[in-house]
C-alpha cells in the first residue's frame, strides 16, 4: 500500500493541474521545478509530494488517452 495523501496536498495538486496542466510532464524533476516556480511551499518535502502526485496524475491521464486511441 502507498502513503496516504492529505486533502490539502491533493487539492493543491489538482488545482495546479487544472490551471497549468500543459506545463507539467511525466518527469518528476521537471515537475518539481515547475511547482517551485508556481507556488510557495512551506518545505521541500511538501513541494516534492505535490510534484510526485502531479507526475502520477500525468502518467495516469496519458495512459488513459493511449487506451482511448
């Protein structure tokens, strides 16, 4: 089982995905830099968790899009 993400982290990541979805990729390090530019996080750990969740979301959506085609 994976780690549980808090509502705050999920809400923040989904908001970033809605507003800036085209700016993110399936690469964690790239997303980490983008999150750092777009929002001011309290710690590196929070930034990394949000970037990791965005990476996971991007991979899931690209996988779903490949099944549809």
